[in-house]
């Protein structure tokens, strides 16, 4: 049983996201959306999580889908903290969410 087209796309995008976050950690010591590798990580992680919702070997909702939803919520929360004044009150908030998402992978 091989991978579906969605599975292949999901895997390729996920690998690119992991490589980009590794580069970001090595070069900058953090995930920074002002850098291109940070943007690649952000968008490709979001795409990977969204495509994971369409994958199911046995049909129905499974733990992978739940993890995908948690990742989407975490990425959205980090982006919200980055774009709003909450960043001033919670300076470690956005990077904490990005690091949390990285460890989910």
C-alpha cells in the first residue's frame, strides 16, 4: 500500500518545515518570522497540519487529527501574539508556542 498524492505532498511539505526550523535554530537560535526560514517554517507547518486532516488510514478521527488541530491552534496563537500588543505583555509567548509546535513534530 503506497502513499496517496495528498500523503506525498504532506510528507514533502513536512520535511521542508523540519529542515527550515533546524536551519533557523542553528543560524538564529530561535524561530523568527522576520527571517525567510521562519516564514517557511510557519507556513509549511500550517499547510502540513491542514493536509494531515485529510489523511486517515482507517477512516474517521484519530490521534493524528487531534495533534494536527493542537498544532494549528498553537501556530495561530503564536501568530496572534506576534501581530498584537500582547507580545509586549508576554514576550516569551510567541516563541514558546513555536517551540511547542516544533516538539509536536
